[in-house]
């Protein structure tokens, strides 16, 4: 899929791109009182309450080994991971986010890293964030299918055992299941929901078909009633589209009448080249796309999770990581990009 190729290309150009300062670095975590672990029976937030960013591995979350979000390390203890994550999540909070999407894979969960990695999840929930945990396949596969069924089952059993009763944690069985037909994917998703029937359905995100690009077939499957729907859409899918109206129609066509269940949990554009997303389109497919996306989120009341809030050396990254050790902060890369997110989030 071009998205994978794009992200690899994006990494090469990131260090040469300009960075737009946002009143200096985002130096202090958001001031929020630590929240106690949630109950599985807490009030159900509407999708419009998901104001989020992805926190990604520099390798685009496709890893043969443990997937490790930017700034973290498999050599860190739980305490160090928690401290680093507290600072980074605090930076996301200063952006206005209340949700973070984190990657998981069998190696990161079934292996020794899980003990430390839980520090990132726990730091986020302690800040009052909603956390979406999504499965990525390995880099040496990338066929849009579950790499190993037994390992995948073990991973989700371990995750749901740890966080199934925490109302702040959400589960996305697979990111972009493009290797399956619509029927095959919906069967897999329905089986996951049945297997994990103790998890409230409103805390499950089922990706749309193919590259999570169309939620309507999943929405129409009665076996998946009550679940949330995960939609992806990217501007580089149609670089010749410079019409705002064309992009907006495309977004709506992917959603149908399922807006009340839909979270746009991957969308993004270049944030390190100085593009003004508040300005005129001027023939830019990226500006047309971002304006249409954020207007659609606001108009339909969708949830949204920007790709990425932080990913080292990605030109789409909304922020750049600053500091060393646990003394970390985030520097904003594009104020107008953040403005568009605030517009989408009605902030």
C-alpha cells in the first residue's frame, strides 16, 4: 500500500524539514489529577469525545520485534517508562488531546517488554486519557493478515486480562486488515467480540474493510452492533485531488450513516514543510484534504486521532521530541495543523 511507502519516504525528509515553534517547546505536562483505574461500567463517552493523537514507533509500528513508541526503550524499567510517558502524554494534553492510540504486537505483549510497556498505558490513564491499543502485523509480513493466530490470541488475552475492566482503555483487534475480504474480516472481528464478551462493546474499535478505509460493511454487520468503528483516510491516496468538496464527499462516502460510531483514528498530512492549513488551498491536495477532514469531523461529530502526534523522523508528526532521559518535552511542528485539530474537536 502506498501509505507504507510514504511513511518510509517521510522519514528520510523529516530532518531537513522546517519546524514551526509553538511558543517554544511544550515543556510541562498537562495539569491533570491522576485518575484511578476506571470501571468497565462507567459512563459511555460519545465518539465526539475522542480527541486524540497516535504515538508511534519510528518504524511505523510494523516491527518484527517489540513495537516501541518514539522516546521509549525496551531497556527501560516500568518506572522509567512511566516517567517518560507521563512527560509525553502531558505534552499531548497541552495540545488539547484526551486520547492516545498506542501500538501492540505479540512480541511487545507476550514477551518481557510488557512489564515495562504497561507504564505507558498506566501513565496515560493516570492523566485521564483514553487509550486505544491496536494490533500491527510484523514488518516481514505486511500482508494485511494476522501473522500468527495463537500468538495473537495470547496477546489479546493478556491485554484484556490486564485492562478489560479499565473503562479508559479501548481495544482495536487489527490495524488495516487489507489482506482479508470484507466477509473474512467481519468474521474475524465477530469472533474477537465473542471471545472477549466480557469487554463492553463500546470499548472495541473494529477497523473498516481493507485499509480501514470504509466502515459501512462493518457497521451493517449485526454481529458487531454496539462496537466503535475505526476509519482511516489519507491525502496521499489522491494527490491529484485539490478540490475541498471532492475530499469532503469522499470522507462522507466512507462513513455512510455510521457517524455516531466512527472514530477517524488515522489521518494526517505534512507538518514540517510550513504549509498553512488555515489558508487558501492554492492547488495543495494536503491543505484541501486537512480542511475537508477536520470540517467533516466537526460536522458529523466523529472521533479523531491524528497520525501521528509523535513519531520520530516523520514529516507528518505534529510534534518533535525534545530532551533526554525522563526530562522530555514536545515541540509543535505546525500551529495551523493544530488549529485545524482544535476546530475539529470544537476547542
